[in-house]
C-alpha cells in the first residue's frame, strides 16, 4: 500500500514534468535542474555563470528553497529575471511547483533557464521537473565518499561540478577519487572542477553551456 502511494506521487510528477518539457521545447529554452547539498555553491555558481553569459544568452532562474527569498535577491542583483518558490517544508522541488513558477516567468524570452533545487543530496534526484540536464555540485569539503553514499544523485545527473577546489589544501578530500567513484556510478557523467570563489575552471563549464544552448538554435 505504501509503495503504491509513492508510485502515484512519482507518476503524477512525471506527467506534469512532461508537460513542462513540452513547453520548454516549444519555447526553445534549455533547462538545467541544479542540485546539491545545502551550501555546496549552487547560487554562487549561478551568479558567476550569469555574469559570464548574460550579454549573449537570455538567462532566467527559478529559485527553490524551503523558505526565504534570499537566493532570489542574490540572483536579482545580476539583473536577470528570477522567481522564488518556497516549498514550505518540502525537501525538493516537484514539477507542479515549477509549472506554477512558470506563470511568473516569460519563458518565450529565455534561451536558458536554471532551476536551483532545494539543498539536499537525496530526494531532488527522484523528481523530474522537465529539465534537459540534471546538474549537481559536490564541494570538496563534503568528502570524496559521497558518490558511494548518495549514488542516485550521481546516477541521474548529466553533469558534476566539483566545487571549492580552492579549499583542497585544507581538507582531506581527493578529487581524483570523487571522479573515479562518480564515474563508476555513471560513466557518462561530464565533470568539471571549479572554484566559484577564484573562478578557476569556470571557463570550461561556461563554454560547455554555451555550446549546448547554441546546438538548439
Ligand atoms: N572557498 C569557497 N567558498 C565557496 C565556493 N563556492 C561557494 N562558496 C561559499 O559557500 C557558501 C555557500 O554558497 P552558496 O552558493 O550559497 O551555496 P548553495 O546553498 O548551494 O546555494 C557561501 O558562503 C559561498 O561564498 C568556492 O568555490 N570556494
Ligand atoms: Mg542557494
């Protein structure tokens, strides 16, 4: 009985996700569902990425948090359109919340939409939102064992950003091990090592994004 309830929730989510996907496709907007544990650097990555791309690509953001509009205010400073979703306790975004947020966003005027998910390494991986790519951030301060402990997140993601590499000298984390373990879970994973603090490695990520957006023009 319990299993069938969970299944129904996921099926309902999938239906609305497909509807979102159709709208994104019709409006030719590429959508990234950005996931990580709290504090890994999602909003920092968005701030940096938007600064690099906003003069050539029309970017928008949906911010997901349990509460507050703090991240939306940070993104608002970059000048791109942003909508905040407050889940009021739920630990992940679902496709219905995204569908509601889209009512406040002019997606026909966007080329690229980021959806910053609620900080959590578990549930967001289970809920499709209609995105093109699930992208996750793991910061080096979280440890190189995380692909072993949270494999679904790595399995579902197309891109892994290993963030905070500026802090490598201060923690016992081996980024080669992160890569090796993550690729064991998901051999197709595209991996970038970056620092949103120093900017190191971000060019490769931004170039990849730019190419993905160009491919659909
Ligand atoms: N040293 C360092 N700190 C970072 C880096 N990226 C983000 N931070 C810091 O990590 C904290 C959480 O970042 P934030 O972007 O809010 O993470 P989010 O919760 O995933 O959105 C903030 O204090 C950031 O300044 C990085 O590459 N290096
Ligand atoms: Mg954030």
